[in-house]
């Protein structure tokens, strides 16, 4: 509900709405009398747009009057707050070789998600260390421990199997980081960095490296090669090689498609939820009347609760698919 109110304030302070304009504000379309042709031609020459239909100005005027809420979803170099707007440095201000380290709004919220992840996991570990054997260290410790154990026992171990405990810290960190990044977009004047394909692609690339490099380190190059060169046992050698050649491009393609699917799924779900929420709130300004506020706000509140669920769900899906991919590579048949 607070996030919905924040969206209302942000949209109200954004670009002007397409409110009906008085008839005298637009350039008039006149039927010029025959005896005043010269005067009308003079006015048309000195006043741009005089005598033209209102549709002729639609491209220029429409850009100013239409409601543009996509800048609330996309990354930007400014952070709109209720009392001010924080402007970030121009692109290229902070560079290290070819890499641009200049912060943006999403970078700030990625850092916040990382700090929250560190505070949660390290704080939970500190509480567990201080607790006496068999005695919990409080409700916060119980909540963190329950979530970590659920990820380890119900997500990591069943899908990775033997040796999966080594990957539990990575999968838990992924889950909490994505969860916090998703939830930060639901707080007033916040932003979900996971709505950017760059962020989700980076997370998917890290997962891809952990999956493939981890399999090579743990099982050796020969085992990893078997995941792409699948020669069925019991077949004639010639037929086996032919089958392996047929499956080789499919197996390589599957390794590429997995991280691509991870990144697009997360980005699309988070972006779609924000767009639906903003579109519903924008109905108030489209109709130009606060008399219709009850319907859009009620629907927006429902969507907000759905987005909270989706924030947890998408973090869980990313974690469980990562565990599945690790298990498939480590225990390839």
C-alpha cells in the first residue's frame, strides 16, 4: 500500500498528463473569408502552426502530454525522491580502462541488495555462533536459519546430490541477493535492479561459470567432455559416434540456452509486474479524474501483494534451477 502511494506521488510529479485543453489554447482552424485571404496568409507566415489542424501538432505536443512511466522501471542517472532529485555523474566519469564504474540508480540498489545480503547471512552466522548448543538466539536467528536450511535441505541437496553441500553457500547467496534486489523495487521510491537484462545476464553468467567450471574442477575435463559428447553405451561404435555427432550441437546449445533462460525469465517477470502496477495507477491520470481512483488503487494494491510473492518466487526459481543445472553437469550419464 505504501509503494502504491509512492507510485501515485511519483506519477503526479512526473510528465504532465493529457488533460483536455481549452479550445482557445490550440491554434484555431479558421474558415478564412475570401476578402481576408491576405491577412490570413500573413498570420500563417508569422505564426507557426496557424491555420493547421490540431493533429499536425500531435507528434510534438503528444510527447509532452503523454504519461511516460517507463523511466520508473528502467535504469537512469537520477534518483527521484519526494523532496529532491539526486543526479548521478555523467557516463564515463569514473573509468578503469574500458570499464565504466560511474554509478546509476540500479548500481546503488544493487549495492544495497549486496549489503542486505551480507548483513543477513553474516548476522545470522554471528547469532548462531553466540547461541548455546540447543538454544536459539532469538526470532531473527530462527527466521534466517529456517530460510538457509530450507534452501540447503530442500533445494540444493536433492538436486545436486553428493557433494552438494559445497554449493549451498553460493545458492543461498544467490537466493537472498535476488530476493532483496526484487523487494527493493517495491519500497517507496525504490528500484528493482533485476528489471535490467544486464543485471540478470551477469547473474546468469556467474551461474554458468560456477556450473561448468565447478564440474571441470570436481570431476575433471574428461567428465565435462562427456556432458557434450554423449556416446550411448551398447551401440555399434560407428552408430555411437554418429549419435554423438548428432547430439553435440544440441548439447552445446542447451548449455547456452540455460543461462539465457535464467536471465530473461527473471528480468521479464520483474519488469512485467512493475509495468502492470504503473499502468493501473496511470488510469487515474488517463481519465483525468480522481473519481475513478478506487478501482485502480484497489487493483494496484492486489498487484503489489502479488509482486511481493513474485519477488520471493523468482529468487527461489533462480536458486532451484541453478541447483538443477549443477546436478545435471556433475552427475551426467
